[in-house]
C-alpha cells in the first residue's frame, strides 16, 4: 500500500447520493477530519452540509439539514473549497468567472456562513470557471474552466484572502491523458497531483518536481479507471 499512490487503488463499493438536495452536484469538499462533507451544484445554487458518522466513509453520510445559498453571488456554481481551518469557504462559477469568499464564524458550520465581500475575477485566464482549490497554506490557488481545459495557478499575498490573488503565469494542461480534465487534488506535501478526466473516465497521477507548482508536473504513467462507477 502506497499512500496517495493510484497504482494500488480499488473501489470500496461505497457511495452516497445527493440528489435529494442537489440535482446537478458539481463541487465536493470534506473537512480536515472527514466528519463533514459539503456539496454545491448549479441546480439550486446552494452548498449543503452532511455528517459522516465514520470519518471519510461516505456510506455513513447523512444530510444534517444545514445549507447556504450562494445565488446572490453566483447562479451557476461548480467549484467549492475551504480553508484548512474551516473558517473560510470559496465558490467558483461560470456565470461570473469569479471566485467568491465567505466567512464561517464557527469553523465548518455552514449555518454561520456569510459573504465576506471578497472576490477575484479569473476571466483574464478562463471563460467558464468551474473549479477552484487552494494549497493547505492558502498561499496558492488553482482554477479550471471548460473553455481551455487548463489549470491556472495563482499566488495570494495574504493567505486565504482571495482578493490578493495574482496570476503566476503558470498553467497545467494535462490533455495528453484526456481532453476534459475536470478536477485537481494534491497529496499532503504537494509533490503529487491527481486529475480526474471526463473524456477518459479515469484519474491520472502526476509528480511535481517543485511542491504545489503545477508547471513542474509530469505524468507518472499511473491511472485509475473509474468508468465502472461513473462515466
């Protein structure tokens, strides 16, 4: 078993449907200890909060009747992420091509969320924003849209303050493995990243020679076919 190594990955035969809350779920996030899950989608323009009775085991998930509408900022949200301490939330959507920032006065509790009146327009790089993720320190942000099928990297001069973002002139377009790279995730130290591709129904593994710098990513020739679960 290799942590964060796709070569040993196998389906756990566990799943959880969110259709009762969101008909077009797109963004997914967990809190750091795996006892909370969050989903956002363009069907209701709302973030929904779930509890997991067993950490990171999605078969133990239950909706806790807590939600937060982001429709005042974005009517087609697709991307969702949180700060590592759960006090900030970020929404990316393709109506405005903007990342919006929210404050949670109680960490990880959506009932305490409010718009922080902070945002960052990424239309200079991408038209059709659908995805956002931060590094654990909040000093880097990565976005993707459906127009260019490319991940773009930004630096934040104030960690987790999205209004201080600036484009690094660094991008990552892993289309050699499939024409529709959808989402990006990192391992704990930023030396590996994983891309889910909608064209090939697989997740691909890459190594980064410089941690959290997607411009240094190279394909490991390791992938995981998930077409038996989702196409």
